[in-house]
């Protein structure tokens, strides 16, 4: 018995050691970052310790950006921040380092707990928000990496409020989820909720605010609503629910006038995350500052999916488009850039490709940073954005600006070294359903150009339904008649290659005649006997062709494929005439008899075949005429098909 117990513990210890070694081996594959926290009374000083960077060949100098959470609702993006805690307590400090122009993944970091015992150093709560709602992220989303989002909210009213916050994510237009919530960090006694509390205003509080009640539907009409705010909260929530699949809802209380708070989210990218690195995805926040009113603010934050953290990037919010609906749609692009130099940039030139399917005359600059006016035709001294166009490119040039460099002395906020141009344009008059690719050359002052990724747009296949009617001609069948009607399904208005499936119903009738002579020996001499068989076929035939087609141009198309067909119902009427003659010749007819037979069946005569197809008319959409030759496996059933078709 003792031996068994000892053996059990030895086995358990060996398995635990092996599992720990495997975990350490797996964990060691990813780089790690540490940080040192020096706490003096209630002031903390933080210093990161990051692994060496692996420079991407040909890219600007690699560097880290930093994001810290102090555990009390405040954060920083400085490299070596200091922070003063307001109250004694235990706090968890979190740190994210993001590597740029580096070949590896961002290093992993474990949080640290600090205990504040005294508050001898004065706390100074400085206002940092210039709006009442903000959304920030610590890095762009990368498949397989976590990211942090900061939702900041502020009370701009003159009384204490209680309200709600919403964060919507995972857009419905994408098949799979891009994110799953890993963690929500609340620091001001907020509460996550799933049910929507419905409240109505009923009476005034001493501070002239409205108290919540679920009894009467009464509104205070004396308080003036901010015209820049949205006022129909149910509509905004329904719009957000229709556009996004998931949400987080938070209720807060006792927000003092001028007070700022932050809510922190960790979003984990899913294995099914959209892999298109030129796509722009969004999250949306709705801020209801006071439960007594429907007044609310809405803020969307755009994020570009990336494979590595490269600040110089081109992306589009129209990755997948419906070809039927884009005729008058404006396609939006965004070019991002960052000055990674040791000094400021004064001129930035963006040379971006414009695919042929767009009309360059419709280009409009929607926004930019550094923000400045569009340059006039004559030379000017002030800052402006110059726009010029060639046959293949649009050139945006920031003139007389000041964009600090990330390596510049005393630059602590990396976002201040970034800029962008967002523009939109329409399709040309005769554009085809093809994928587009655009890239941008970014030139800082007189430095060598930096080439961005390709930004790609694609069209959804869509569905095109077609109707066909025509006639099947069987050259080797006697008295063949075969009118048909059919339906087709294919991608909508494909440019060159596409597939097409069909279902056809034909009413096929034909005849088959046979003649047979035999000799019988009767009464000692040969006697001629002839049998005439006349068969009439009446079938309802179903055909299911599958083709690969190619549009030569707008008016001609060819294709080939396979098909299967069978008789849904068949009817055979036979007339058999038997003639007997006196001798071995047909000189003397002595007897003639006729009999009739009828046979009905269903789901018979299964045949397969190959086909070749040609279409002339409007090949992609609309009316056309066509001819097809079908080679069936059953001998004698090859046929020509002539038809008229209309694709919708």
C-alpha cells in the first residue's frame, strides 16, 4: 500500500514538472516586457524594460509606444510616467508596449499590484478632456492580439448626473466576429447591465433636474436641449443594434459637474477576424449623460486591421461592396502617416494610386490632419493642403506645416506625430465589377518615399436571376418537338469569368419507327412475316446544367459545362402492325392485325452530358440570344438549343 502511494506521488510530481516545462517552453516563444514601479508615499514612477527590437528591413527606424493604466481610472501614454493617487488602497498597474516596424509580436506584460498607505503628496485632478465623450485605443487591431480601448466621459452640466454608456462592436456586415470581450475595468462604482431601464421624468429636484420615475410619461420642456446632441435615444440604440452584433452597457451614478471618468475595455481578436489588412472597422459609443433626458452623444472610432504596427498605411471603409448599389455611392479611403524623424516635417507629399474604375473628377477631401484649408491656385504663405491629379494618381501635399517627429526631443505624445488624409470619390460612367488595389508613396520633406500597403476593394458576388425560353432541336430524332422554359442563377454582372447554374423544363415529343421481317416454315414452305412498330414519346424533361462562362466583352460570352437530365414523366404509345404473306415474298397478303400499347413512367431515362454555349446581346445583364450544343451520353440524343434570355 505504501509503495502505491509513493508511486502515485512520484508520477504526479513528474507530470507536474513536465507540464510546467512545456508551459514555460511555450510561453518563452513570445517576448516579454517588464516594468519597474517606484512608489513614494502616494506617487508612483514607472519605467519600462522592453526587449530589443527586430528592425524590418527597409522600414523606418523601429520604436515602441507605451500605454499604462494606474488602476484608479487614469492612464498615460508616456514612456516614463508619474502618477499621484488620490486615496489609499491597493491598485493594479497594467502596461502595454507596442512595437512598430518590428518583425515580432508585441511583448507580453504581467500587471503589478501596489499598495498606497498615505496620501501626503497633494492630488491635482487636472481636466484632460475637451469633449464630454472620447474613444481611444492603445494600438490597431492585429489578428491574434489583445487591444485596449478607453471610453472617457465627462459631466458638462451644472448638476450631479446619473446616466448610461454603451460600447457597440462587431459590425453586422462582416460574417464573423472580429472581437470578443476579454475584460471590462470599472473604477467609479459603475455597473454592467443587460436590461434597458425605461425611465420617465416626473418632478423637479431642488437643483431643477428631473427625478426618474416609471409612472408618468412627462417631459420637462423648460430646459433647453443642446442642438448638437442627438435627442431620439431609442432610434440611436436601434440603429446601433442593427449595425453591430454585440454591446457592453454600463450604468453610472453621481457624476459631479466637470468630473471626468474612464472605462477600460480589453478586446480580444478572434481567430475568424477579418484578414483584409486594408479594411476599416469601427466601434461605437453612445453616452447618455442624464437618465432624465434622451439627450445623448454618439462617437464612432475607426480602426484599421493590420498585420504589424506600421503607422504609414492606406485603408478603406468599403472593403466589400454591393455592385447593384454603388452607382452613386462615394467610396472612402484613408491615408495615415507618422513622422519618425528627429525633427519636424514641413512638407508632406502623398502620391496615391487611383484605379481606373473611379472618376478622379469626383475626388473630395473630407478631412485631414494637420487640419488646414485646401490650397488656392495662387501661391500662399499659410499652411494648406494642395491637391493635384494625374492620369493614374491623386497627389496630396501638406505645405508649410509643422508635424513633430517621434524621435524629436521633448515629444511625449506619439499621436501628435501622426497625420492623415481622408478622401472619397465616385465610380466612373462605365466601370466593371473588378477588384481594385491602391497604394501610396509618402514623402516627408526631401526624404526617400515610404510605400504603404495595398488598399483593396472587392465586390460581393451578388445574385442575378435569369429567365430563358427556347427550342431544343434533336437532329437524329424523328418529328422531334421540344420547347422549353428555364431559370438561371449566377453572380450579378460579373466582369470576366463566372459560374452559372440552370434549371430547365422542356416538353419533348418525338417518334421512333421500326420494321422487322421474319420467315416461318408452315405446311412445308416458307412464309414471310413483317412487323411494323410505330412509337410516339411524350415526355416532360428536366435539365440541370452547370457552366463556367466567360464574358468576352459587354455583348459576347462563351461557356462550357456539364448537365444532367431525366424525364419527370414519360408516356409511350405503340402501334404494332403484323402482316403475314402466303409465300416468301410480299406478293400475296393473307392477314394483317394491328394492336396498340401504352406505357407511362416517371423519373426515368437519366442522362448526363457536356455542353458548349454561346451568347450574343447584353452578356452581363439584360436581354440576349444564345445557342448551345449538348453532347449526351445516350446515343442519338445530342441536340442544339436555341434560346432568348433576360438576366436581372
